[in-house]
C-alpha cells in the first residue's frame, strides 16, 4: 500500500484499541477524534459489521507547522488510524502514511513535517508490534 501501513495484534478488539491509544500517547501524539464506525453503519444503514474504530492522531506542534506553511493543507490532517477486528482475538491496525498524503501540497516545508510525522507513526507501529522498547519522552 502506498498510502498506509499497519500491524496485526493478537488481542481482542477493545484491548487493541486501548493499546493503540497508549502507544499513540507514548510517542507524544494525541487522539483528537474517535469515530465508532461500527455504530455509524448500524445506526445509518441498519447493517452489522465487525468492530471498527477510526482514531485521529495528531502532534499539535507538527500540525501547527503545516498550518503555518500552507493553511489549506490542514484539510489533510490529522493522521487516521484504523483499528478493526479481523476475527475474534485478531485486530488489524492501519496507519495513514502522512508522506504521500501531505506530498499533495508540493510544499517542501509541509513535506518535511510529513517525514517527521511518519517517523513518529512508525514508532507507534513498532511499539505495538513489540519491536521498540517503551521509551517515554
């Protein structure tokens, strides 16, 4: 995928969501939105899908730099993180890759921020996959 990357967690959905939120916060990001996609589909379409949440991850300092460099590029923020149940006990976590998304601006300052954001999000992924030791900033 050129616009996203992810990891699978051998955890029940609710535990995975909590771990994702903790990993996001441990890397200095905040969760600025939390959309319960499963509930929306149920309420709007009267259909059932597996548990599915969309979290908006944001680093306020990086977001501010994007807004200063190109105010319209703020429409491309925050970075989406999808947490979805693949099957009971197995949860997929997909991270939006900020580099191709923010490269739409062709603004070097915004692209530099995207590179930094990707590094942070990769560390979140690595924390979840157990490849990166817990290292609070």
